[in-house]
C-alpha cells in the first residue's frame, strides 16, 4: 500500500490508476522452445479511459487482454487493480475479482446457448461472493437490457438472435456487474459494418457515460474512436514513432 | 444448492442433446431397474419381516436320514411315530406346536360333477394359532379336533369357497365329500392368509384337514419315514433352537435306533434332528440364487456406468466452451460442479423413474416365469426400503459421475480456454486417451458378451436336445382313489387289493383304448416326467446276497403300452408282453446308463438275459434296454439308473393316454369311463406331459431368456459405449476432418481412415479380452465348475463387435461426411 501511495504521489496523478501494469512479461514454454508473448509491459488505465490496443497478429494483444482480465497470470511483473496487487492471486480469488471488477465483451459473443437472454445477463450477478436479492438482480438486468435496447428479447435464447443482437446482449452482460474495467476483444470482428458501427457507437456512449474501456481491435477506424491508442509489436508497447514507449517510471525509480 | 435457473438451464441443455439424454436415461434406467428388482428380491427373501408374530421363534422340525458312514440318504424326513410321541409330550421349551403333513396326491371335491382338484394339508390346531390364519367365516380347529380325535372337520380356502360354493356362508356346518370321507366345513380361511410354503411356492393348499386323516397318522413303526411332513414349533422367548435341538435330538435318535433294531438292512443308519428357522425353511437355497442374480445386476450396472462415464466425458468436452465462458465471468469451481451435478440429477431422476418401471416389469416377469422356483415373489412391489435403496444408488451414481467429471474440469485451463474459444478451437482429449477409452470399451464388452453368449449357447443346446421320449398329445391323469385303505390289512390282503386295483385300472385303460379320441393308453405309477416331480424307486443288488452292490433306480411300474406310447426307443431286447404284466413276472427293462454300469462291472456283449436281484427275493431278468432320457434333473446331475417293471401298482397310480391329433377328452368322460369299472376312481386332474417337460426345463428356459437378455443388453450397452467414444472422437476432430475434405479427401477416404484408426484399439481390446478369458478359464479349471465351451459362443460376440465397430464408425462420421466440408470447418 505504501508503494502504491508512493507511486501515485510520484506520478502526481489527481486520480489513481484503475489498472496499473509494471514490467509484465508472459512466456509460453514448451519442451522445445520459449515464446515471449509479452516483454515488460508498463501500462496505466484511469477511470473513464477508452484505450484501444492495435497490432499485427501474434503481437500479444490477446495475451495482454487475458492478463488484464485475470484469465491468465503473468510470468513476472506487477498488476494492480484499484491499488490491489492481483498478479499472484489464486484461481478462486482471481475469479471473484474478475466477477466484481471486470466485464468482458468477446469477438464471438460467448453467450451460453442453454440460458435465456435474461439469464445470460444475470449470470455474473449469480456468481457474486455474496448473493444478491432476486429483486435487485432483476432490476439490474432490466436496466442493462434497456441500455442496449433489448428488453423485448429477455426470454429468448441466444441462437434466436442475430449477431448484432447477441453482441448487444454480451455488452449488457459485461455491464451488469458495474465493472471497473470493460475489456473488449475485437467486438466487431463477427459483425457486418452496420452492426459493427452500432456496437461501437454503443461502446462510445458507455465511455461517455464514464465506463472505462480497454479494447483490442484490428480496425483502425474503431481504434481511432478511443481516447488513447496503443500499438503492440513483439510483446512491447510502441510509441508513435515506433520505439518502445516508456509510459511511466518503474516502481524501482519511485521507491523511497 | 440447485436453483431453478440451474434446473431450467440443465433441462434446456438436455433437450438440445436428446440422443445423449435418451441414451444415458435408458441405459441407466434398464440396468438400475434390474438392480432394484434384484435388491427387492433379496430383501424379500433375506430381510423383509414374515407375516407371522414372533417369527424368530418359529421353527420347522424335520430330520436327516443318514447312512452308516454319515452321508445323508434323505433330508427333510419325518418319522410320524416318533414325532407324534413328541407332540403328545412336548418340550417345556416350546409355547406352541403343530404337526403338518402335505397330501401326496390331489383330492377332488366329489360332490361336484367336474370333481375339481384340491390340495390339502393335514394338521393340528396349533397351526392356525402359530400362523394366525384369518377366518372369513366359522372357526379354526379346536382342542377337540386335535390328534386322535378323528373328527372329520375341514377348513377350506376362500378361493375354493367362492369358486365352487358360490361364496355361500351356509356352507359352514355342511359336509363336503373328500375321498371316502364326508368332512364338516367349520371355517373359511380368508384369502389374505399367507400360508407358509414349506414345499416351495408352487404348492398352495385349499383344504386344512385334521392330522388323523393324513397318510402318516396311522403309522406306528418308528422306522417309517415320510417326506413332506413337518413338526412345527414356536419356542418360548427364553429358548433357542440349539437348546431345543439338544433336548429333542437324542430322544428322536434313540427312538429311531430302537425302531430299526430288528431290521438288518437299516443297521448303522441314524435319524438326526435338523430344525430350521421358518425363514430358512421357506427360502431353502433361494438366497444363493438371488444373491448371484443381485451380483450379476450389479456388474451390469457397473459396466453401464463405465459406458455412461465415457459419454459424460464426451459431453463434458462438448460443454467446455460454455464452462469456459462461465469461468471467465467469475464462476467458481463449485458453480461449475453444480451445473454438472444439476444435469446429472436431471438425468438420474429420469433414469430412476424408468428404473422403477423396469423393476415393476421384472417383478411381473419373475412372478410369471419363476413363481414356482423362487419364494416370496408375490410380495415383490415398490416399498419404502426399495425406494430408499433406489434413491441412494441414484444419488451415489450422481456423486460418482459428478466427481469424475469434476476431476476433468481443469479450472485453470478453463479460464484460459476462453482466450482460444473464439478462434475455432476447443478443448481436446489426447489421442492416446481416446484410444484407451475405445480399447477399454471393447475389453468390457467382449468379456461380457463372450461369457453370456457361452451360457446362452449351452442353454439353447439343452433346450434343442431331443429329450428321448414323445410328449405331444400325451396326458397324465392324476387319480383320486377312494378305495378302502390297505394299511389296516394284512400283507396278503394288501397284495390282493393292489392286484385288484391294477386289474381295474387296466380295465379302464382298455376302455380308454376303445374311445374314438384315444390313440393309446397305459397304466403306470409315473410318466417319464410327472406333474409333481415325483418318481418311484426300486433297489437292486447287482450281485445276489451282496448288500454292498445295492443300487437305487428310478422305477416305473407299468404295462406293455408304456414304452410304445412315449416312443421310448428299445436299443436291444424286447418290450413286456401282456402275459408278463398280468402275471407280474420278474422281468425288467433298464436304461442305457444302467446297462453301461452293468457292463462296466462285468463286461460282456449285452446285459439282456442277465439277472438283477433284490433283498431276499427272486431274481429279475433283464429283457430289454431302452435309450436314456435327456432332461435336467433336480435330484441327479446326470442321467440316473432307470428300471421299468410290470409289477404291482401302488396308490397314486396314473392313467396315461395319447390323444389322436385334433381330438379331445373331457374329465367328465374320463370319470364316466372309470365309473364303469369302479366307483372308487375319479380324475383329480389331467396334466399335459409337454407342460410337465416345460416345467422341468423351466430353469433352462429362464437361463436362456436371462442370458439372451444379457447378451442383448450388453451388446446395446457396448454399442452405446463404443458409439459414445467414437462419436466424441470424431467430434473432437471435426475441424481436422473438414480440412481433409477441403483439400480433396472423399467421404469414403475419411471413413476408411477412421475405420483403420478405430480398428487398432478394437483389436487391442479384443486381444486383452482374450487374455482375460484364458486367465478366467485357467482359474475355473482349478475349481469344481465344469465348463463346456462352444465355438459359437466366441464367434458370435467377435462378429458382433467388429460389425458394431464398423457401424458405429459410420454412424459417428456420417453427419460430417454427408455435408460439404465448410460445415465441418465452421463447426456447424
């Protein structure tokens, strides 16, 4: 905690970073070789940010998103969410943090076919550490359905919806837990341009309303809609001129 | 806790996988149903309370008749003279007692024109008290109708009362004619009376008569022994069967020794008191049979569970994506396990319902086909202990399956899985694991199929074997003979009476042969297979004067028409002639087994013309040898020695006749024919000899039916299991197969490739099964079991398994190869 306070103080930030990555690396090892997917990533994301991450295939975008979403753990480095170190959490604790702090929107929607639209959206709330009252779950799901304009589809199954509609349901599901961070992986990848534009407008609107977003995309048009645009190459974040970006000082530099 | 949402999601998911759900539910339903039925059967036999108060104090007393070397000559024997004395001076250890004797032949209700057959027991008043016989009308036997009173009273069953006396309450106090005696009806036994079936479930009684009128009542010699008679006792609460036996056993032994003191052939023999608890007496060795049936059904369920496990693993792999999404949204391990458990609960609940229906079907089948062989079958029904057992087994299976799948849920891999799930990949089980699963399935299936097919082939062989005599249109008439009893006569008078009876019955036979419906008729003590399973016996000395050469044979006392009527094949010698039958000549025809035994003892070309001896009697000349019969026998492991004699007939004689094809003969016609010769004979019942044979072959029919069902079931289970694994295998390779098709592989190429791959683990499984079978066979060689192996029992399962592999491979890949490659590539 002392370190975080020192870090925030040294950065002089008025508001502390929601997400803070320091020296994050990820190595995939097999019997024959090691693949360095991420090589020392430093990144802060603040409340209300809309960060887009671009880069060619294999540059580490999805790996970074997985680490941000606690779907995987880094090989080394520090990862803090709202000031709490999360890089060494157990799988169970990571699941709780993911449930409460992070919302996911996937390229392939990843809705569960056997659940209705309502139950798909309610799912994160049902996995809460302390169970919520039924009335509250209903109210929050309805509110999210209204937000994505899908109230009339609450009783349907995902396979009865179009791709665009499914992605809107996925957005509603990501929002229902009031996450600190919304991770968005190629949200328009499986949609036509019309539906893609609609989804991006929706995300833009969410950001305008204060939701923090981190989006991976190939599409430069959509990447440009973000307030911050990061380029990833060979596991490193690049500056606009193509050199590795020294976005922040390291923990070592700010330590008293 | 399972929530409504979990339940709804599980039901929806299963509705989208109907084939999978139906397979699991039916497989488990069938095998669990069989297990429930077998559990209930064992529960009824071993543990369910008997419907009698203080059942643990109820004892059934009989004795073992032992030879000088201690071997049991006959068990369950009853010495009336000794037991009657015991009854008159009862032990202080007992609180109630009764004598019970079953009638050997059926009686008829003489006052009814169609002389319906009824079964009777002879007993004393204690029987009604001990077994709490409920009476619809009238009363039970009183002390005034106890032994020695000679009161001709009767209690009849409600069934007889309703069927033959129009449920007339006024029957109480009236008389009914049974044999030569008119019995006054004093009570109607209510139909809910649970009679203790001491002779097995097949024998139910309609009449309860005083002991004095039974066959054993007038016996005074302590050496005389009867079967089907019992000394029933209720012990004092403070007494035990052991102390009672210690008190009574020596008395019985001493009295028997005194009784045989002057009989040289009985010297050294003994009579040992052998009491049994009522439950043991009722069940006999049924507990052993039903235990093995339970073990078999448990094995079947285990094999089904192995198959289901494979299906569940396939299902879990298919559900990987949905699990990964849930994990990504924050689901904990217990959330995921709950989903699995909920789906399993749905499946097992449905399986349980099916199982209870299957169990009910098993009860009906058992009651229909094994009612004469196993006790307490009429009590088989759904009850609380069985329901608890069924729910417990289902819950246990759900937990085992959930644990198994839970172990396969690699939580950390699931969390990472969501990264790749959007890119057209999903979790896979190693190729080696898939091969192992297929090999295991084949191993299990082959073992089960080969073992059950061996039993099936043996049973079918036994059923198709020529039994050695003709049965079609041949009937046995059970005669109710009310000729004055011969026991009170001198030996000479008895012989005279027997000769008279034989002469009369032969006159009836001759009349029968004149009847236009009759092809042939004969007189005999028993047909080759009697309706009641009884047979006559006759001892011969192979060497004159050498008692050690004594052999006991199954004896048929008959006439010259018997062998031709049953088409019993004469291998050498000749049949009786009329003069020999009339004169009761000392000639004998023996079966081939007997002839072989004689030839083994003193070799020669033929036994015809040789002599057999009896104790202190004239020799019998062997005049012919007939072929053996080929029937399973409850008293002998192989074909026994048989003798056919033209000597005197005894009480209980049967008339035998063969109808011309398409002809009929009523009981009334039979009675009219008999009344022309003697007023003493009535047809108690007419039995079809073919039915008698079927009854003897029942165990073979049952074995064939059970093993055929087992072969079918194990084949279906194996097919399900192998299909499950192959289908899973193919589904996991859907994308790869799509790629192969996209680059030009034809459907036949894909099929050939998969067949080649699948046959490898199949052959490995077959090789392992062969090793296991050889090991089993070697192990069995060291036991007392004898096994006759048949090549058909091996070839059939192997053929089925190879066929099944080809079909399941085709079936599992059909959905992929019949569509364009893009469907497989896109996972559609």
